[in-house]
């Protein structure tokens, strides 16, 4: 794997990342901490540098990923990743209908949303919405481990398991299970039945943990200018929750009042998409702050961890420089 280089400096002191392929893992675990060193700006990489790699995006609810990390998922998929989406809850508490109706509408919208971003397949765990802190975390973790091994996941994009200010139990339960599964999926003696079935251990080396609440730490800012339209479309598909149908609702309300907003167009699809563009994403993603600090029109923030091994270990490098012939 070729080493990805850092070049130049972004404004406000951020290192810039892009236009190269790969990235060798840090030899110093401290380098992955968000409170040490510079914030890295990750930009588009031309071609398909990630061809052959597998991405898993994990969310608790239909609208988690579209709001916070859809642009990054689309960017990585566009750069060659095969993407899989995993949703842990059944979203029964989110929607205009009964619990059963909400489960169905969220499931259908989840599939449509995933398609806008280029995901290859979708997996749903159907855990009870807003009750995941009462469900066995070991079960959730084991299901993730199986999928990480089966799909041979290289990179995950999910929520920060240590993010303060998180009030939704489904978020931190999911995030914690993801963190544990990334580590345990590479262990040779965990879940022997997987080995018997031919599903071998596989370590997840890269992790993008999205900023979900104000004040959560980040050490990477991903430029999503090239995928902002995909992000907007994905958000507009989240109608049971997440405000995806706010534009059509507003358009219909104004029509009854004898008014119209030109930005909402002449049909519900356009209205929903443009409402997301002009109103919703501004509140979600602090794009103005990203413009001022990093010169990016659209960006998403992450606590990024890289555990890929270097091409050559420190021991091997030392041997090359210090080994002497046997006498």
C-alpha cells in the first residue's frame, strides 16, 4: 500500500490530505488522539484508490447517517469502496403512524436512502427503538463481528462511542458495540463457530467516528463538496423522521394560504430537496464554521483512528540497519 502524504497547510493550521493513495498506520497510538496535533483535512482523491476495499456505515436510526456522515460515505464509495449500511434499531418510535407502520416506513426509506449514496446492500437488526440500553450489548456486538468478518470490512463510519452530550441510548449503545466489534472481529479465538463455518477473523483497521453533538472532539474534517447533492437527496428520503418531507409540507401549507416560495419549485420532490438544502443542513453540519476555519463549503467532522500496520515494522527496520553476520 502506497503511503498517503500530507502536503501543505490548510488555513487555521489544518493539515491537508488528498491526491494520494493509501495511508500507512501510525506507529504511535498517541497520534490518533483528537486533542493532540493538527486537524487533518481530507479531500477527494481522483480515480478509484479504494477499489477492492469494503466500507461499513453503522447507524442506529434512519436519519443518523444522512444528517452526519452521508457525504463522507458517498465520497469513499465514489472512490472505490464497496459500501454496506447497517441499521441497529427498528425505528418504531419515529414516524406518524403506529409502531408497526413506523417500522415499515422507516425500513422502506432506509433502502431508498442507501441507494442514493451507492451502498451495495443494507442490513437491519430491528432492535427496539429507544430501548437499546436494555438489550444485550453482547448480542449486538456479536452480530456486528459476524458481518465485519463475512464482508471483510476494512473501514467503518459510525458514531463516537466516547462522545459526550449523547442523550440517545441507541446512539451510544450502537457506537460502543461498533468499537468493540472492530477490535474483536480480528481475534482468532472468539466465536469458534464462525471459523467452523469458514468465516475467518478480519480486523477493521480504519474508523471514522462522526461528531453527533456540539462540542464532541474531532481530528479530521472531510470535504464533501463533491457529494453534497447525494447528501441532500439522502436526507430528503428520510420522511418518517429527519424532516425529509418538510419542504412538501410547507409548500402545501403555503398553497392553502395562497402563497408560494419560489425556491421550493413546483412539485413535492423538488420542495423536499430544496428545503433540505436551504434550511436543514445548515443547522446540522456547521458548514459556516468549516468555511471560516478550513475553507470548505461543505464538510463533515470525525474522530478518525487509523490502525493499519506500516508497510515495514519497526523491528524489521531495526534489523536492516543493525543486523550483523554470524561469526
